[in-house]
C-alpha cells in the first residue's frame, strides 16, 4: 500500500479538542499514516494571530506529544515568510517521493475561498484536497470553484489509488469548540477546562496568553 500523508494547517490559536478529534477521525476513517499539523507563520487570509507562531507551535507539540500519528510540522515557521500551502505541498512531495498519497485538509469555509489562494490551481499537482463539511457552508452551483470541483471530485478511495489530483468531500463530525471561545474565556479569567488538552491549558496559564487579566485565578472546576 502506498504511504498516505495528510497536511492539516491552521493558526492553532490555540489548538483545542475540536482540531485534535477531527484529525484523529480523519486518520481512522481514511487510513493516513501521518497527520502533519502545520502551524501557519504569517496567514494570508486572516488577521495576524495574537500569539507568536513559536508559541502556537509549542502548544501543538504539547497537544500531540503522546500521539503516534499526529505530528507537529514547523516548516512554515522555519520558512519565515508568508505561509503558502502550495510551497508546503511541493516540499512534502519532494520529501515523500512520487509514490506517496498526500492530502491537504481544509474546511468547506476555507475551500469556498480557494480561488483567492496563491497559485491555487497548482495545488493538485502535488496532492489531493480533502474538504470537511461545515454547517452553513455549501458549494456554489456555478463559477470557477464549482467547475474546478466538478472536474476533480472523487470518492475517498482515490486516496489509495492516486498520489494527487483529486478533491474529496467528507461529512464528518466536528466538535463545537472554537479558538475564539477559548481566547474569550481566558481573557475573562474563566475556566477552559475540557475544551483543550490540560498541557496546553497549563501552558496558556503559565505564559499569560490571551489574558486581559491573570487566567484561571478563580478556576474551581
């Protein structure tokens, strides 16, 4: 069987159980050998995160420390410039070789904005795109993205058969947790217990991240 590698990028500001459960579900359902969590250094399509990329990467490292398949990948931080998914896929293809199946994971909300991405039509030269459904987001019936999707859409079994070139849509469970919610609770000094790994929660508290005042001072949960 060909190696199967997935790329799950994001700001991870901070990483939480929603990210981690989705990543694990994808590994279990699609049989990825590795799921690379790639913190974005300088995002192109959203405002700069409030926390430095090195600290966001450290939180990812803490979150996946005991996982055999979820791995931190810091290549976009080391690149030191604006984060382009095309560059990441091209580097991975060179590293993994011609026989590996590589998949870029994204939510439907991000996929709808794909035509604004850097050289987006070249992404499928290096890997597949796996699109996760999101409540309230649906594919348009016409336009550039709709035509692209119709041309390249395939069933998930294509990830075993081909190394790149297809778009797979999945309707998969996602926990209703948001990084915005975690940042808001932390700034208010309220507990974020059970929303993210304890190692990450402690790291946030120890470094005073996201906090308008000292976090967890009254946490009695």
